[in-house]
C-alpha cells in the first residue's frame, strides 16, 4: 500500500474551462482523482478550443488540480497543416517534460487529443522507467484516418504510423479503451499492457429520469406525438442516409426528427434535406446550462456511426441519453459497443436497413403507449446508474491506477 498521496500527471490538449466534451471528461477525471486522494497535475495547451485567439494562464489551479499549460502558437485547428503543427508542438512539449518534471509522477495518463498523443509514451518509458504509463483511448488513430480515407493502410505513412503506435502501446502499463469493439483493434498491436474498458460518463446525471419540458418540447417538436432527436457532434464518423430514410418512412405519421448539432459535416447534412422533408427540423445547439432541458424534450435519442468507423470511436452522446432516461435508436454496425449495450440491456433499438418497417413500427407503438414509454425511461436511467455513472467509472479509475502502481 502507498504511504503517500499518489501523484498523477495528465496530458490532454484541452482542459477546463473549455467545454468540448472530451475536455470535460478529462477535467472530471482530474477532479475525481483529487477527491480520491491523488495529487494531480495537468498539462493542456494555453489556447481555447472554440476560440483559438483566447488564451488561458500558463499556471493555474482548479478544483485542487494543478494546471501547467503548454504555451502553444496559434496554429489553426481548422487546417490540415495547423493540426499537424499542433500535434508536433504538443508531443514535443510533453516529451521534454520527461526530462524536466521532478519528482517523477507515479502515473502518467495520456489521452488522445491531439491525435497520436500516445507516442509520448516512448520517450517517457525511456527517461522515466519507474512512472506507470496509462493511455485512455477515446479515438483510435491511425485507424480513424484509414476509416476516413485520409490514409491508406498499406501506404508508407500508414505503415510507419502503425509501427510507432505499436511501440507506444508496448511502453504502456495500462490501456483503457471505451468499448470492446475498440479493444479488438488495440489488441492487434500485441501490447503486453493490461486492457480495461472505462467508458465516458454523461455530462448531465439527474437523480431521476428527466420529465419532458413542455416549453422545450413545443419549441423543438411542435405538436408531434413522437419526438426523435440527434443532439451533439455531427462529423466525419457520422452518416445521414439512414437517418433520412427513417424520417421519410415517418412522413405520414405524427413523428418528427430534430437535429441539434455542430461539426464539420453539418452543412452537408442540411443540404441533404429537401422541401419534402417536412418532419425534419434543425434547432440551435444548446448551451451547457440548458442541455438537460433540450435533451429531455425528446422521446428517443438518435446516435449514428459509420460502419467503417466501428471500434475507432464510441459516441459519448449514447451515455448522455441513457443518463436522462431516454432510449436510443442506433444507426451503425451490430459489432459496435453501442449496439452490444443496447441489445444486452434492452435500452433501445439497432436500426436494420433491411427491415426498416419493423423499427418504424416499434417507434410508433412506443408513441402510442405512454405507460411503456415511462417504463422504458426508468429502465434506461437505472441501467446507466448501475453500469456507467461518473462515480462508478471514477472509482474504477482510482482502483486501476493504484493497482498499476502496485504492480510497478
């Protein structure tokens, strides 16, 4: 047993007060470890995520977490060159920290923003062999780049990146994925690290299933009897063809599909909507203070993931829907972690494009049966708090990190 408060160093591109979802999770992890007796230092960059002109103090403290920010030039994340320069800058700064950090932390936790952050593990294993290295894998690269068509798996760049990532994984003591479909990809690299699944919890965790907000319901869905909502990021990993197939199959019913989205494919999504899609509407993205009200307006939440992206990312919006007591309609591979959870726990439906009428019929039956809808809402809420709540996952983090230190 440790005789002192264990020390953790956390590497992630963005942290509080940035509100990008993954930064909120890393911030919660840092604060949760402090609450469980850890000394935590985080090293994000000093730039704002949404506004790169905004800068944060290089030294700061928040919720007991010591923040030592990396001073980064204003390379634009919106351009490919800017993203590459940001990756190189952050990896260089975090690698140099292996030489400058004293005393060495008990554990180093490396996230996945910027992409390929795990490569820092190679340097830290070389210069700080006593520090336990942990990788929390939110997004899997270079696999996501292969899925997106940005890289060919057998190209020279693809082979080099896979070699470097393999070496980095071999330097890790613990790799935490966010779904078994992701673990399958990671295990192909042959790392001897322990593997665990620690999912991203919901940002909002009400103690009871949220009742429908009448005003928000009216603003979003009008008088529709069944409200389906896609809320969150809509980017390269998501697809709209099946979503529109769903909405068009519901055209002659009292149902509406609402999008409350932001991301790099939103314009493409809007352009796919025609004048005949009268049961589809877009609503502004909700502010954090109004997120619960927005999410509670829907009867069913919609989550999508292109099949080629299976195992490279796991949509965190899925857990957000369960936390407020809403079932999920998932568009994606049945091998995805989301599909597996839905089928294991009965918290929604996996869309079958070959049997669209069946899925549509189930949704309409739900709208006509208020008692069943209320029962399903309570069930989804209970499943979330039993298996995926923030307190439960943070307790697991605490236990796994202490176990990893003990094994070192």
